[in-house]
C-alpha cells in the first residue's frame, strides 16, 4: 500500500512538472495569440461580449497576478520575464499568477495522494506544503533557465547579424535602413534576434523616439552584449562617429569571447572524462590485473586446507 502511494505521488509530481514545462514552453505562443486576438477583436468585433477560452484564462491569470503583486512590482522578476522573451505587458502578471497556481496544484495533488484509509495526517499536510513551495520555486528556476537559454541563442546569433549590418553599412545605407534590412533578411539565420529587431522597427514606426527604442532593444536582447550594441548605435546616432569601425571592433570582440567560451567548455570536459575513466575504466583494470592473483591465492589456500585435512586424518 505504501508503494502504491509513493508511485501515485511520483506520477503526480511528473504530471505537474510536464504541465509546467508545457506552459513555460508555449507561453509566448499563447501570449502572441492573445495579443493578436485582442487587436482583431478591437478592429472587427467591437460588439463581441465574450472571448475565447484562452483569452478568458489569460485575462483571469492577469487579474489574479495584478491582485497578488499589487502596486509594488518586482522589477527583478519583471526584467527576468523580459529576458525570457515575454514582451507583452501582461506577461509579468500572468507568470506571477502561474507560480502560485503551480504551487497550489502540486500541494493539493500531494495531499490527495497521501490520503489513506485512516484519513489525513499532519505529516501529509506538511509534505503538501513543502512540495507546493518547492514547485513554486521551480517555476522561477525554469524561467531563469529559459532566459539563459535564450541569451545563449542570441549570443550565438549576434556575430552573423553584425556581419550583415556591416555589409549594409559599407554599402552606404543609413542606420535605420540597415536595421530594417537586417530584420527582414535574418529570419532564418537568426530567428530570435530578427524578432527583436522587427519589434524595434515596429516601435520606430509607431512613433517612439530613437533613444527609447534603442533602450528597449537592449532590454529585449537580454544580455550585456545586446546592451552594448544598443548603446553603440545610440552613441553613433546622437553623438556622431564612424559606426562601421565600432561595430567591426565589437564583432571581433564578440568572436573572441565566443572562442574563449569554447576553450573554457573544452577545458571543463577533461576533468569530466577523467572522472568517467576513474568510475568505469579503473574497476575493470583492477579486475583484469588482480583477478589472476586472486584466483591463484584462492587455489593455494584450498590446497593448503586439503593438505592440513589429510595430515590430521592420517594422525
């Protein structure tokens, strides 16, 4: 019975983990669909009194998140949500509500799984609260991992994007035309970075000042190199200077950083390989080297025992 309860509890945790992973993975798609549906409903369906199920769920999560956060907004968490690629204003509140939903759901499932014939005990409630808080923290850790993964993708995509920008600038186009051209042609080679550039172009077309749009560009890129790139373009626009030379130097620095990171990762593999060899190769080697000696020692001890038995029997 205890084994069955343990398996039920493990299945509940795995199901909650899979659900949280699906929500975090497909969150941007849901948010983009929500934004597109909201715009279309405002343009073509003004008299509609109800929305889709996804809209209702997202609006409910947003309202719950606003109620939870209140007037004080956690800027660190908000910047983390932005680094993860969720640019909609409601994404922060939806994530804040999802954390509590995940924690309460996992805690409730653990408590339900622990209910036995004798009812509910205090230890069951404590376990439910513990695992609920654990998954409440796990949602934040998952968002951090997703943001780091996105930052690594952008870090890999920036060098070819900078090369295209340099080619466009060397052809004599302006910075604005260069950004538009890169956003339109880099969709396959750099999908994440090109999406950020398209949003930057949309901000400019919407009437946002160049300095504010470039600041938002650096925030959307979500890494230090992106902030430096936005600052470099901003300085060239408002203070003058040769942007091509600066970008070429910036691209060379990024390439050197990538090579240094690659060398560091290769250097970390050597201790890992040594540990693997110690765990898997050394026992086999010891068996091969010491096996014959152990067999011979065992045979010698058996012969000595037989001789001692014969001597005692003859006496």
